[in-house]
C-alpha cells in the first residue's frame, strides 16, 4: 500500500494590538464598531492622502522577529501590492516584498508524542489589512473599518507534515503572541488568520508537487479539519489519476467542506513596486538594543526550565506556561513557599485555575497574591486549617482582598485538633444514626466516609479529618 506524506506551509496574518492603524491615526481595533465609522482619508484611500508609519508597529514586528530567531534587517522598505478587489479602496495594499523587516527564523514546536518539529520561517513582514465584504440579501456590502489595521504576515517553510502539526504550530504561535503582548491572537475576531498551503507526495520522495491554498478558516480546530479534508481529497485524486490543480479553496465552517474559489495567483500577478510615499525603515543600533533589552524568557524555554528546575511533569509545565502571568504567578508562589514545587503546582492546577476559569480572569488579576497562595499551603501543612478550608480561602481571599491569615482569624477557621472536642461531635453523630452504625458494624466499611462527612459538617468544616477518622473508627468498634 502506497504511503503518502503531506507538505504543509502556513501563512499567518497577525493583527497587532497597537492603539492606532499602521499608516493613520484611526483606532486599530474596530471589531465592535459600526461599519465604515472608523475610517479617514488615508485608510479609505482618498486621492491626495499620504501615509505615515506607526512606530509601534515596527517595534512589535522586531520583537516577534527576535522571538522567532529571525534575522532582523536594519533597513527595510514598503511596497505596493497591486490587485483589484472591492474592499481594497486604493487598488493596492501597502506591504513589504523583497526587503522586509526580517528574514529566516524558526520555531521548535513540541508535539504531543514527545517529538519536536522545527518549522522554518520563510518571510516575516509588515503590512496593512484590507476591508471586509459580506453578502446580504443578494447584495455585497463593504466595510472599510479594517482597512489599514496593522498586520504582520509570517510565512512558514514547507516544513509541516500533518494537520495535527499545523494545529500545534498555531497553538504555540498564539501563545507566543499573547506572551509578548504583540496581539490578542483571537481567531474569532480575526486577530490571527491562517491560510494553509497543502500538497502531498509519496513518502520518501523529495519533489514538491502542486499545492492548493485553504482560506477563510477562523479557528485552530478549523485549520486541523480543513487540512485533513484536503490531504484526503488530494490522495484520492492522485490515486484516481486526476491532476491536482493550484486552486484557492474556501473552508465552510458550518458544513465542514472545501470548495473552489479561484485559481491561485502568482507573485507576478501583483506587480510589486516600491511604495513612493514612504521612506525606508531604518533600525539604528540604539533603537534595536532598547527594544530587546528587557526581552522576556519565552514560553517554550520556560516550559523546559520548569521541567528541569522544578521537576514538574510535562503536563503541568505545559499548563503553567500557557499564559505569561500564570507562569510568573507560579514561580513567585514557589519562591514564597520554599518547599516542593509540585505541591504548589497541584494547588495551581486544581484550585487556582478553577477560580480563574470560573471568573474569566488571568492570574495577574487575582487579588490573592502568589505569596498569599504560599501562605495557604503553609497553613494546611501546619494543620492550622484543613485542606477543604484551605481551598475555600483561595476564593475568599480573592473576593475580599484580605490575607489568608486575616480571614482565618476573623472567621475562626482554625482547624479543630482537640481530641475531646472531636469525640463529643463523633458521639453525637453516632447516636443520631443507629441504622448506619448497624450497617457499618455489619461489614459496610465504606460508610466511614459518610460518618467523617457528618462530623466535618457539624464542626463547620474545621475538624481535623485524619483525627476524625481515627476517632470514629475507634468509637464504631464498640
């Protein structure tokens, strides 16, 4: 049976989270704005208007290029990409072609099977976005709000070999963009868009066959599904003797199907030439060194360090480095706790993340500080409070802004470890439940958990559960 492999490259368009557009002063993020209300003569292409580059766009492009191990160019140029489409009012897009802000680069992407795929970067450049169109009741409506929104287009090499690898690359790219505060990277709001170029070949061959391009995918899972469908279609066509044509394909999320949009354009179709209204972008040494002086540890490097330095399982390290403030919070809590990092990880993974997910928060917004979490764990370790009380302190500290110790003192939450007090409550529970006492003494040992729960309830959750169990087992033998 013939074995095939996919050859996949991704073109990602990353919307930068700058305040203004790339060449004018209009607000950059217009997702919630009414159509055609966030435009000016520059971004709507009125005759005589002149663009002025946004410094913040260049700075974010440089930081992303550095994170992608790319070769940052100290001099780059803007170009005009000429094509006609209704949502492109100027009749051309200002982009970068042969002298872009960065060249080369790569990302080493960890895969679920433990392997690593190096995905090379063919090109990384700055450009403006076009508007958007939609069909409504037989009419094509055009919204120019997105015209001039700052983008970085990043094109990978043909280095990805499966739909799953494509999805993993996008997951790690999205993580990196948020980590560096370059983009919100929300695919549903078009902050991150991905087009996939797909071809197949018999495994072991080195040729590159005709590729197709998949567009209009608005989720990572959508990319995975669309690429899988196209790989299967190409294999079927190849085995049937059909010719694979260089089509641009549209992905329909609702029906999970691909359809042909048009034949794929080539670079020659766009008639690139230098943008005459903009000077070259010069990055002097002082500017460049200043941009990279405070460059943070990157998520994949921190993930590896968490595994090696703290002895965390790969699963924990993945979760705890999924978002920068969560990662910083964990490391600060470990330092404050001064004990087993895995114990801190357990509290983070089971309890802190639960609160964050329920409240829709990031760790940086927690009123419970990392030092406060460490204090809670210490209170549990010292048997000052029991584990359920400790867990409840997380939410109470966040809601009140008080320290865990203040809450324990003000609410009288200290654990009851007095043998006589627990015995008094246990005797009351036993006396009130003769049927269950009989069942327990008749061999239903699992009821011990029920009795412990009753004592905990009667004590307001403050009884030492281990002591409670030991006392109950002793009394129930009688």
